[in-house]
């Protein structure tokens, strides 16, 4: 008897698990699995987007990186997350839910600990911070393993709600780390390791902060998550080796749903990672037409204009997007996913078009800058809203379009490709400029609206979902 066979007959693996059989389906176990893995996914997103909360403050903390270097650094977790998702997408049938979630939770510790150490003094070389940014992508990679494995526990009629809750609450990890960081860094009593730092904003006195708190506070929870997964979870025996899982690529709908999920989650993750840098570059400390110099000696060139502190706004977008994913998931179970993907695409077209004029700030006066900033902020929040709706609806569509084993693989694959969002957003903004890149986003959304209508949403569509 092989080791694999022995393991599958042990207490770790469930036997005869059929969620479509109402008489035998153990809903209590399914929901317990959902909440434990959702807690782990929440922490995974925190690890993934921790760099986005710290990178905009590296230069005020004493580093001297160029704008391009910072964009590349913020883009790196997106690149690695996409690569890691290609690995994690094949793990559920091989490792099972229990081992996969426990191991992933422990892996999150490495990058999180590294960022906590390296923000304390501005002495780390650029390559080292890029390595830490790359390792942070493990948190993003987890999504392509966690979501398919959770889908195995629920019947199709409940997968929209279950996956929406898991993904949405997991997405809250993005806004949580960005929202809490400005507060955590102000508590000296949390700084059990390391000393304080001094940070300066234009026209304001230097502040004493403890930036390591933003990372170290999550480490005990990551260990707890690993212990919970190991002691509380079981695994569903889905038979599929790596080669068998790749048969999804012969299905046209795999590629079409990939395009749709790039529109939704690619937009969400890309904007969430780069929101702070883009705001600082357009309306904040990184715009040389607005601010001259750095730190406390910096001068605001536009009389009467108060430079926004990006950390006070950057969490709002991910919060709106994650909230939309949670709130609209039950609606996708009732109405189907395709109609809401259609709403998502149309909404993205109009919200991106609304934001476009604000991507070229007018520094002639404080009034024009304030008006442009307001339009930029509200436009971005609208983009996050419609991306979040689409995140919920596409994850309802996939279990309806594909049979169970393939659905898990397609969820993992589409999530892997969309996770490149932070990378492509950062590179696109840097090389093409925000206006051109956003215009491409409109064209992409138009294409996705057409695909959704023709293939999935219209009356008599080939694959209604």
C-alpha cells in the first residue's frame, strides 16, 4: 500500500463526500471549513498587500528610491502572486485542504517578518526589499488553492454565497492592513522588538513612529491559523493529478472566463496595490508640480493646497471592493452570475471614463487640485465597487459552467492570471502613463461586456450562468 493510499484512508481524508446529496451532506463541517480557511485567507491577503501599505512611506522613513523603483517594488507582489497561483491551483487534490492551508499560513511568516525588520532603519538594499516583495506574493498565491478546495465542500446552489463570503472577507485583508497601519505604527507599547523611527511630511513636524508594528502584529495570528488548520480541517478526496487538471485548457470557456476575471479581480488587485503610489504621484508628495523637496523641509508650491496623506484614503478602495463582493454574492445565487458580470463591465466602463480627466492634475490653484482630487477619489471608489461586484459574479458563473473537478481548476487558473493585476498595473502606469493605461481598461471592459452578453447573459445564450 502506498503512502498516498494510507494517508487517504487516515482521519485526514473524508470518505464518500457528496455535497449534492442533501441527506448526507454535512453542512456543519462545510461551514467550519469555510470559516477556518477564510481566516487564513484574510491573513494571506494581509501578507500580500502589506508592502502596498509600507512602500509609499519608505522615502519619508529615510530611503531614497525613485518613483519608478517604488512602482516596480509595489508591482512585484502581483508578479509573484500570479506565479505562485499557478502552483497553488494544483495543490488541493494533491495536498488536501488541511496540509495546504496549514503550510501556507506558516509560509506567510517569512515576508511579514522581513518587512517588520527592514522598515526600522533605511539601510536595506533595493534588491533585498524586492525579494521581500516577491515573497509577499505567497499570500496572493494562496487564493488559487483555498478557493477551489472550499468549493469541494458545498453544493452548486450555495457556492456563490460560500465562495463570495470567503473571497470577500479574504479581500478585506487588503483594506485591513492599509487601514490599521497608520494606527498601529503610533503605539509604542506594541513595539516589543526594535526602536522608533522618525517620519516627515511636507510642512509638518517630524513624528515618532514604530513601523515594525504594522508587520509584527500579524505574526501570532499566522501561527494560530496554521494550528487551527492542522487541528480542525479535513480534506475532500478529489482524484486529479497535475496532468489531469490541465484538461481545462481545452475548454473555450476557460479562456473567456479568464478574460472576465482579469477585468474584475485584475482591476481590484492592481488598483489596491498601486492606489497609494498613484495618489501620491498625482496629488501628493511625489508630484514635483505640487511639492518641492522632501520631509519637513518640503515646500507646497500651490498656495492653500493641503497635500493628502495617502494612508488616510488608500484603504477605502479595497474596503469598497471587498464589501461589494460579500454583499452581492447572495444575489448571484438568486439571479445568476452572468447578469451581474454584465453590470460590472458596464459600470467599469463608465467609472473609468469618469476618472480619466482626473489623471492629469491641474496645479494652477488649490481649487482645481481639490476638485481633481475629489473626482479621482470618487472615480476610483466606483471602479473598486464594480470590480467587486464582478468578483462575486464570476465566481458564481464558474461552478455553473464547469463540472466539479474542472471548476476548481478553472477557479485556480483564472485567479492566477488575474493576480498579475498589481504587476501589469504598475508597469502600465509607469511605461504608458495613467491616462493611456486607463483608456486600455475601458477597451478591455467593452470586450468583456460583449463576451458576457453573447456567451452567458442573453436569452438563449450557449452557456447561461
